[in-house]
C-alpha cells in the first residue's frame, strides 16, 4: 500500500487505517501504495457501526422488538516492506456486537487477515500507473460462535486473491481493487470490489471510496436449513475519510460510511477514528 516518494507519503498513510468499510478486516481492502524495503506502518483504530433495519434476503425489515444492532471494534493493522515491490499487510480486530432487539451479545477476537501485495508492472513517471497482485488468508482468531443473528464473524478460513490498478498524478490518486475470496465451510465465495480516490493538500488528505461485495451462491435468511455463514451476503457502501499528518511518523484519521443497498446484511452506517505510526 505505501509509497516510495516521501513527498506523497501523506496520501499513502490515509490507507494505513481501518479504511471506511466494515468487517471483514480492512487488510483485505488494498490500494497500490507499497512500503519501502525495511519500512512500514502500525495503526490502531476504533470503529462503531449501527443499524435498526436489515435485508431479509432482498426485503428490508426492522430489527425485532423495535431494537437495533451495535457493533464496535478495536483493530491493530500493520504493513511492512519486504522489498520495494512487495509489502506484507495484516489486520486483527477485537469485535463486540450486541442487540437489544435480538437480545444477544458477543465479543471476541475476530479474524486474522494477512496478505502479500506485489507490484509486477509500472507505466509512466509523472503520471504513473501501477499493476499489482496480492494473495493471502483470513482465519478466525478465536472460537466464537458464527451461526447467530448477531455475532462477530463467519468463523471460516478463507484464501484471498486481489488485483489492483493504481494511478498517481501529483497529489491525486485513484485505485481499483478486484478480488476473489475462496471461502470454506458453507460460506459462499465472494467478489469484493473497492474503488478509491484521494487528494492531498499539505498535511491533509481527503479520500472517497465505494465498496461492493458480491457472493457466488448462498442462502437467504429464512431458507430451509440455512445458516448465517451460508447467507448470500451482499452490499454497496459509500464512504469518506480524512487523514491529518501530525509529524513525519505520526498521523490521525476519521472516516464515515453508509450502506446504500444489500442482501442478508444490515442497513448500517459507521464511523472510524485511528492513529498511525510510520517507521
């Protein structure tokens, strides 16, 4: 994810936080910023999400008993440059989900996500296009119960693949991720898409993002014999983020997202705040 040009480093650091999209972990949401060999970032972020309606299949309904669902997470994220063209990224969140409507609560370490991102081609200099591929895994980090209406995750072990196109032109960048998640147990495979664009003014960077998740097959809530991990969970989310560089090594950020549509998922919105240390 991060960069070689020090003058553009504030843009890269915006992506060092939990990003603007919800669980699963943001280490699987990549742009084209790589770390220099021997350098990296560590970030800690807090995210809060809420919804009082959800999609039962494709039909939006209220959470039972006039309640809502609240999810908070504290996430530790890292990125490290193994070479100038290969960066290792990872994420481990502690998640708490609760609902007065469903009368349920669960908290646990969720899923560990680790990927290696490799830049295999670049075109241009002043305006530069990079082409990157990534692969890795996501696996549950504790023995939480995944088959509940309100839980912290799906409890699966997945193989993740990503392709990223990344464009830089001065202080502007654009990044498009296309992914495939090969999931185990009865969870359907997923196709995550992430589009980002950002611009830097001095120590401040603004970023906008659009996230889409599509599923290959799966069940709807209420189908005969369904499980919650087997649901065809899909969504479209729009969000924004602001990052402020305090020093060359330290920065803070805030972000917000809103769900625009979905299937077997909550009509959620959320915000995140975080701090990043570059070394």
